[in-house]
C-alpha cells in the first residue's frame, strides 16, 4: 500500500514511476454496502479494482458491477473534453470547446439570469456519487451564494427515511454484522443478491447456522428463490401485511409487554388499529394465502433473535411512508431490539455525524429563502409557466451526478422540458447519457479513481476515505473544481470557494472521526453500541419507539401507521389491468453501468417479465416484442415469460438509457409524477399498464 504522506508528492511520484502500486479508495455508488476499494495502478493507468480484504464489511469482495470499474474509467467513450452544442436539443451533436471559453460562457449566462431572478436557475443532482465532497459540498456553496432554487432530492429514499424518522427518530437500526447471528431474517422489499451483496453473505452465514430466511417481494427475485419462503404480495400492500402480523402478535400474546411499556409511545391506538386487520383481510388485500400471514406472524412472535432487512423497493407507492412506519413498529412489539441480532435495518446513515452546514454553507444564502422544486416533478416543472404559486419559469438547469432523462418519472414530459430551446442546460458527466444529448454545454467529469472524496454508508457504520489513484484522464475535472471555477468568474470571493478537496474531506466530519486513521487504513468505524436500542434510547423526541407520531398529528396527518391503497389500484381499471413495478436489472445501478458493454451484454436488452397466464391471455410468447402502455406513454421491449412475475403484475427491468430502448424510450415513460404519503417521494411501483404483442 502507498504511504500517502503527502498527496501532491504521491500523485507526482505515481505519474513519474512505472512501478505497479495500489491505492485505497471507496465505492461511490448508491448501494448500502459502500465497499472499500483497492485500485492497482501501472504506469499511471488503473488496471484493476478489487475489494479491500482489511475492511470487514467488504471482506475483499465486490459486486460484478464495481469489479468492472477500471473498464468504466478507461472506457473508450469517456467524455474527455468540454463540448458545446451545435445541433438541435436531443441530437447529441457537439463541438469541442476550451475550458475557459466554456466556463466564461456559462458564468455569463447564469449571471444574466440571476440578475432577473436567481430562482430561475436549478441544480439537478442525486447519487451518481454518494461522496460528500463531489456530491453536495462546493456545489451547494455555489448555489447557496447564487440564491438558486432548492432541489428537493427525494427520488430514491425519502418516503422510507421519513417513515423511519417518525417511528425510530432517524435513519438508524441494528448493526448489519449481527444479522449473521439472527435466527429469523425477513428480507422485505429487497433483492439483496443484486443490491446488498455483503448483507446477503451475512444472511447465508445465519442460514448455515439454522436461521430461517423469508423474502417479501412482488417479484420472485434471485434473493426470493434462495430463501426458505417467498411471500409474493401485490405491490403497495406491505402495510396491510404488517398490520395483520401485529394482529396475530396481539391475539396470541406474542408480545414483550415490558418493552412496550418502557420504550414505546401510542400502544393502545396501534393495538386498536391492528385488531381490525385479521389475517384473512390482509391476505385478500395482499393477494397471498392466509396461511403465509399466520406462519410469518408465528415465526416473528416466537423466534429470538429475529431481524428485518428492509429496503426501499416497498416504499415506492402512494402509502410507502406509512408502510415503513408499520414495519418499523414490529421489532418493538416483540422486544427484538433487546438482542444485537434482532431489530430492523433500513438505513444506518443517521448514525454518521456529518457536518452538512460546514460542507454546504447555508449561511451564504444571507437570509434568502428560495423556492423548492421536487426532482420527481421535473417533467411538469420544466414545462410550467410563471405563476404566483410557482414563481419564475426555469431558465437554466445544471445537472451533475444524475441522468434525469432516464431516471425521472413520466420521462416523455422530461424530454419535452429539456428540449426547450430557451432552457440553458449544463451537464457535468463522464459519458454521453440521455441527458447529455439535451445539453448546451457538457463538462467532462472525473470518476472515483481520479479524485478525493469521503463517504458515510447506509448499510454499515464505517466512514471511508477515497484517494485519487490516477490523474484525471484527458481534460476531465472534478465537480468541485467546476464550481470553484464558476464561483471565481461570478465574483464569489469568499475563502470557502478556495477550499481544497482534501480539506473538504476533513471538513465533512470535523474532529468526530479520526482523519489520521482514514489516511492510514482507508476506513474508520463509528462507536455504536452492539444493540443500540436494547434499553430504548431512540433518537425520537420521547426517546421511545413512537407508534403514534405527535409530529404527524400536528400536521393534520394520521399519527398511527395505516395501509393506504395505491393511487392506481390493481383491478380498478379495465383499460390497464396489470400492475407494473420496475426493479433494477441486476447488472445496472440506477442508470449507471448501462454503457459498460460487458455488463450490458449480460443483460442483453430491455425486458418485461410476465406471468405465463397473463402472457397467454394476450397472445404473447417468450422473446417477442411487446408494447407496454398507459395514458402517460408507451414503451417497446422484449417479453420474458417467467415465474419471476406473479399473476397481475409485470416487471419492467430498469433503468436502461432511453437511447438503448427499442423505440428511444425506457420504462419511466410509463411511471407517474405523483408523490408518496410521506417524504414527497416518487411512486415508481404504483403504476397500471396494459401489454400487447407488436
């Protein structure tokens, strides 16, 4: 391992020396595992990326996607020079331009717009990197100083996050390593083999030691087929199942009355509501056998220690926040939190003491309160005229760490919005994504192997440091450097705009994490009790697990969790009788890695999984081209007749770039811009369609 005593000297030595050496880093992608990486470098070129065996959570193992990260960094289609549009929006026709010329032009355009109203400028970003530095550090300083519109970054996890916050007090839970000791593991709304590989390793340790694994998922995923039992419920019915489990815990007295009395709030109200949800009622709503409901309740009530690995798939429906609330109540009812191998984990990110104010500097707003635009509704908002309730029309969008043309719902509207000739669009990117095709200026961005960053996690409790393993390829620049350059050109002279990336890594946690340890080994563990809620001490206002949320009640909402039917209830429409969910293809991560040919060759082409009965009723055969459609649009793809789909539900695997679709669209042509009950999140899995052979 390199010693890294001086990062600048190390980079100089790296470029000058032909010797092969290794550099510690961290995976930047949106996954609970946040793996520690080791990059092997030869003659200034990254030749191999592997997991760091010294990091317990990674254990030297990477997923297939990130194992190909050197291929992604060295990809022949990397964007390596700034570009200026010369063709129509959407055509992807550009000419090279120098950095100074590009940044001057962008700064001049933003200055002119800001002189009218800076809220006409919008940043659009998400988790193309999970890094705290290349994500929302220098970028947020720039937009705060500018006074641009806020972006409500809700496209993935905010419904679940709000559900946890209202019940447990934040994004907190059991420590992932102790799932290996659980006797019952309920994997709820997660294809762990594809999206949480290192948890799956721990679950298999438990399985070999006699634990029972139950998967709850509308799709018979790779994970579901390897568990002891699969409960294949209808999309959007998870809260109904959770309430029926509570019903059985109550009537069979499988409760920890002492834990409930000492460490919860609102038990009587929750008890009354749960008693209305008999197993028979829930089975009808969920579309599962009543025996499965009773058996799961018995297992949860009588097995110790028992744990739930909850994930975000089940919160992408109208009632997603309430569903997370209901499920998060289950461990407190049985006292599962008393055991370090019991409880629940959705996200551990709330444990990380990140100093967001120091990174993002909201004080630069100087008292201004710009409007907030939800990233889920970008299709409507780009097409919205000025109005008293909305403010000025959007005149400029700066996109980084995201690909809204592919990932945002109702993407037909998103494409029409970005096609506006009067909309000034700047995209910081590594590849020519769908969104790049609509840009006025494209600025080539570094990959994780080329910059400093620091990472928390949401599947374990370690902080990771990422060092640059190689110099930026071509003319690519870090996100932070781009926003520093724009700040200088726009006269933002505060010292914070000159802070280096390594300094920003130190700023992220201040003295709360030992930065010397990060430099020496690449990671540092947070000091968290093995069973953090064994004696209550939840980070709620009451210090208890809050079955009843006074905060929600003050907002005029139901203080207790409940089942809220989908906006688009299966069976409610004769025109669109099929429910569609759009889980990720195994070898993609959101829209990342779609352009890596070795991974795309594994996935082959966009697929729609259908149950044999639904396919036969429509004259659809395996491998045929089908038209999937609703009132929002249509999507052409290949049919896969498979038992991975349950009757009445089709699985549109995503997220393919639109340009790789059979008709220039992807599955998000069909999803809606409606929002969840809590957290203002998207309802990607709350979607009715019809399917026809082409």
